[in-house]
């Protein structure tokens, strides 16, 4: 398996080795500048089981991405319009339950976040939420509004989220597992 794998070695002033799968047949090793190649090769051989597992996952992700057509600009505009109609009423509903206020709501196309809450109370939501189940959307809206009470992810914050959505863990996990398939479409 390792003989078919393209491995790129990136040397820097770091002190430890790190391994990352970059595609279905490629990986990257980050290594200290002066570390001998033999030591790097031994590290890669030691991680062969981990590599096999993650290369398989990368191949599956690539197949899933090929099965899902990329979203067009027209699709993105339509999702933004849907989000502008759907998310503000949900924010108003959860804000009234929490007893909090918020500033403006902005809808964006984002690759790394489902939502955010600024220190001024402005809410940002990803238009791709419209491709998620409604309970996942509710989780993101509730999560961001709970930041109006706790601007962190402390136990108190999660207790607020749980008051609003007792099953929030299900939707948080759904976004972690299934959400990347949606985000990869942009």
C-alpha cells in the first residue's frame, strides 16, 4: 500500500512529526528540518493502519462528491433567498424563548461555519443550512443565540442550548458527519 502512495515531506522548524492524508492516494508528512529521512520513513510505516483507514475515507468522500453535483451560482442565490425567509423567524422565536435580543442577520455562503454571533449581537448564517434538516437549522440558530447569554462554549453555554433543544447533540453530530458533504458542493 505504501509503495503506491505519494508522500510529500514538508520540513520546518517544528519538533514533532505529523501525518495528514491529502487525497485518496496522497499524504503529507510534516517533519523537523534536520530529521533523517529514515526516521520519517519509519514513522510512516508505523502509521500504515491509520493511513489505510484515512485513505479509504478520502476515497469515499471523493466518490460522494462526484455523486453530488456542485452548486451553481443560481443555486446559491436561491438558497440565500430561502434562508432570508426561513432563518429570521426562527431566530425571533428562539430569542423570545431565551429572553435575548440580537442585531442584524446576514446570510452568507461559507466553507467553514454554519453560523456565528458577533460581540455586537449580529448573527451570520450559512445559506447551505437550507440543505440541512429543519432541526439542524434550529440547532444552529439556537446555538448562535445562546452566545447572547454566554460568548463561549462553557458548560453554562451548553446548558442554555439544551434548554432550547434537548436533542441538540444529535443535530450537532449530524452537522459534523453529514454537513461536510453539503459544504463540499461549493
